[in-house]
């Protein structure tokens, strides 16, 4: 069975790239996108490893569905914070990232 | 496994990683958002390949659809000026270098732990399958969500409600006036909206024995609401009726749990004779509430009397 | 049976060609309008051919109906989305005076 290993490795790669992006990005919207992809990378590892037994393990599937729904909440709340910050301060970056323009 | 299936898997995996790289390095955030939506759709293909059709449905409807609509809406409110980020890659400094090294270490550890898992490792699938006859449904993912892990799902609905409260509290800006949508979008809504309601009902019903369930149905219903909002903008506000409907799913779920305790059982431990009915009741109530919650997250809250669109 | 297999192979192959043409158009054509032109037409015909090819492989008429429903919905949404994108482009041109 190589399919789960291929996808689990892709999940690790996605997680790492997105985590680095999340740490280094300045625009808050990009950070929100990166955070979503970090989640997707974790989900991919979980679901890929759940696909190894036959039939697939349903528990990680349920965990990931919970994660997807909580993820959309987190995104909506973060975007509301971003909109509020942009409306109040006119910038879409956090205060410590603004001096670079 | 045949060679062409392996080729498809590798192609899809490489494409996903490439998309992540591109959308984190593009300077135009609008393009990055479009790539993010494409990434979500390809991810749901990957879930199908990993034999997780329930997750694929949820990803396509929520992860890609609703999240994409939310991000696009936020971009529109930021305007052309707010949506530009500097080009990548950024200058390498000590903080970025050490961050990169730490992330690379994490990746190596994760990769090693994935590869070193024993091949015969079965997770909890044997236990889940053994408990299936008592769960009241035949779709193992629905059984896990609503029966084996019902505490999680109950609290998840509470988290959704908290997110709505947060958005209502923060989002007090006047809405930019939307252009009148025109006859084509109107026609699309007229045809698609009834279909979406039917599909949501079907997904809810099918969840017991096939891929589907409350979350997927609610996401389709919410997508219909978002489409309607785009064609004919409306404001939900936080009227008491809206609040009641948003709390309805959680209340029904909690009430059933308390009833089971009063009846001599344990909290949310469905007796296997009535489990199917109870799960369907909880799911139906949750579908309505989650759909309205997702719609409220998109529509947001508008200051009273400000930013009303011209008719 | 073999004739049917070859026929559906040919139809799906032809559909795939349309998709490839549409994708090349999306990547290579200069502005929004021409890209839309390439994308919607190629995709609608391409998806139609693939649906036709796949419906030769189904086990019953209900599956054919489902496949046709998928095609009809894709036709509806893609033509509406095409109109909306074109409309928004025209509006942006009117506001800024140039194509974006």
C-alpha cells in the first residue's frame, strides 16, 4: 500500500511549507490562508494513515470533519478581526510588521 | 494497486504541495485566494482517493466553498489597496532562518513517525466496526460523529455558536453597497436554490447509510443562502428569532442528552434500539442551526441603519 | 462489448482534448474575455463528451440520468459564471478606463 504513504508525506510537506509561511507572512490574510493549509496538512496525515486498514478507520474521518467545520469558524472569526483592524487602523498587517511598508 | 493509479496519486500529491507553495509566494492576494479554492477542490479529490467520501463532501462544501466565499468577501472589503502583499521570497534574516530550521526539524520528525508506523497498524477501526450494530446507523463516519464521539460534536456546535458571537461583536462596520446583481444571477438563484434545499435534505437523510450527514447538508444549505445573499443582499442581524434558530441545534442535542440521563442512562449514550431515530432528530436540528450559523458568519453584522444598499 | 469500450474511450479522449485546449487557452490567451471564451466553450463540450462516453459504461438508465444532470448543472453554472465574470470585467473597465 503506497497510496497512504504518498499522501501522508504530501501532508507533512504541506504542513511544513504552510507553517513557515504562517510564521513569516506579514499580510494577515495570507497568514489566515496559511493557517488553513496547516490544518489541511494535518488532516491529510490523519486521513492518509486511516486509509491503511480495510475498511478505512472512521474515527479519524470524524475527527477531520470536526476539524474542517471548526476551521471555517476560526477563519470567519480571524477574517472579522482583520476587517475590524483594517477599518480602524487602515492596515492589514499586525503593528510589529508595519514599519517595512 | 495499478501503476496508473499510483501515477495519479503522486501527480495529485505533487500538485497539492506546488499549489501551497504558489499561493504562499504570490504577491497578488486575489490570485492566492483563487489558488486556495482550487487547492480545496483538489484536496477533496485526494479524500476520495483515500476512501473518505464524507470528508470529501465536507471539504468541497465547507473547506473550499464556504471558506473561499468568506476570504473573497474579506478581500473585497479590504479593497485594491489592502489586497497587495510584497513579493516573495522575503529577505533571509536570523528569525526566518531559525524558523525555517525548526519547521524543517518538525517535518523530518513527522515524516519519520509516519514511515515508521507498523504496516499492520489498524487504529481504532476494529473497535469502531465492532460497535457499529449498536450505533443505529450503517455509515461508520456518521456513527463516529453522532454516537461514539457525540460529546465532541456537541461541543463543536457550541464552538460554531461562539464564532458567530465573535463575528457579531467585531463586525460593526457599514457594508459597502453591492451592485444590483442583474437577471442572470437571479435566474441562477431561482433554479439552484430549490435544488440546493433538496440536496441538503437528501444529504441529511442519506447520512445514516451513505456518505453525507448534518454538516454536509448544512454546508449546501448555507451555500444556497450565500448565493441568495449575493443576488439579493439581505441582513440577518441578531434578531431574537435568528438567535433562537442558531441555538436550536445545540439545545435539541443537549436536551436529548439530559433526557437520557433522566431516563436512567448516561449522558449522550444512545440506547441502541432508539439510536437511529435520536441521531436523525439531532442531525435534523443541527443541520438547520449549522446552516444558519455558516450564513451568519458570511453575512456578518451591520450597524443599524448604516450601509443599506440602494434597491 | 469491446466496440462500446472503444467508443467510450474515443469520446472520453475527445472530451479530454477539449479540456486540454481550454486549459492552454486559459494560460496563453491575453485577457479575461478571450480566456472566458476558451474556457467555457471547451469545458462545456469537453464535459459533454466525457459524460456521453461514461454513460456507455453505466449499468442502468438511472446512472445515465444522473450523469446528464451533472452535465446540465455544470452547463448552467458555467454559463452564468461566465456572464458574471464578463459583466464584472466590463464594469471594472468602465471604472478604471483600462482592462485589469
